C-alpha cells in the first residue's frame, strides 16, 4: 500500500510538468488541436525475466532429536518473450494522465529452481547424507491491460513516461518440471492473475508522427490471488517477480477533416499532408 501511495504522490508532482504545460517553452509532442487524431495504434515487442532474491539461505525443513535436514533453494529467471498490440487515447485537457492505452498481449514467464539438502547429526562436522534436484517452468499467458500515463517532457524530442495500470492474465499453457525431494511443499503459479502494475519509459519522438518508447514494467499489487501486498509469485519453494522490457512503437494519424485543402493558383488543391 505504501508503494501505491508513493507512486501516486510522485505522479501528482510530475503532473505540473506535463508535456502540455506550455509555460516550459517546449514544443508540444502532439498537437491536440485539429492536425492529428487523438487516438491510434501501438505495437509492443519485448522480453520478460523472472526476478528472484539476491541471496539464498538454508531452510531447516526437519528436526528430530539431534538430527536435522536443511535445504538451500536457488531460484533463477529465464528469458521469455512478450508481444502486445493495442490502442491509445489522448485526453484533450487532462494533465496528470494526458493519455491512456489498452490492448491485448502474449507474455511468456520462464524460471528455474535448484536445491541442495543435507542430513546432519549434531556434533558431527560432515553431513551423513545429501540430496539435490532441479527443475524449470514456463507459463504462456494471454492478457488484457490498461495504462494511464503521465508525461514529463525533457526536450522537444524526448520525454519520461510514468504509467500506472492493470492487467488480467490467463495461462493457456503451463509447463513445469517436478522436483522431488524430502519435505518439499512446492507451490504453483495459478492460471489466472489480476494485478496493478507500474511502468517506467523513456520516449523519443522521430519526425512528426512516430514515437519509440522503451519501458520496464513490474507488478505492484496482486489482487487475484491475493498475496498480502507481496509483489512476487510463488513457484516451487521460491518466489519470483516478473519484469517486462518492451519497446513501444506508436504513431499518430493526420486528421484529414481538420482543415480544408490548400489551393495553388496553378495546380489546384494540394493533397500532400505537408500543405495542411
């Protein structure tokens, strides 16, 4: 909950420096009066990675008398693929969230875990028995998403984008190796997930109508299933945090009804968009 409050206050502060605050003296990234449509398409290819903890520690899974069993679990991420497509809508007068976007996507989540266990008797230096195991998992998700985006314009061609959004995922394929071992209580990622997420992007404007925005996304709150404000997903004996790196390609379309054609005395109407 604290992370949501901090994020909201940050966006509120940034809203005063929105790209549409003409007092900055910068040219507007998108002209909202007549020249261009205030909606269009975007395309988001990218990769995913399951983040894990930085340090592993031994878990005491069994103790009886002077005999104990301790296991160290080592989770890790693997690269997956992401592909999204959707629409955006620019709000004519909004400042905190100048535009929103929504769409559908494919998201691959891939990870792994290995473990080593030791049986020990108190007072003995070496373990009298050891165990080990490893496994991989891969979830292939389809999802729907919506984002509300704040823009901090850095220059006429560059801007910082902070986005607060939600996504609903459903795993259409779930592949997972079984890891055998004593006293394991493996968990699995459910098929259905509903989350609030945060995205940070650095945008670039090319020419007049084309935008490229590299972004990184991570969940803030898991709602279904509820995980008590934990940001990670349980799998095997570990937890994983999805990270999504994408490059958004977006473009604006000219509003052909925004103004009448310009006439040339010799050649008649000019249909080239540069004359509008």
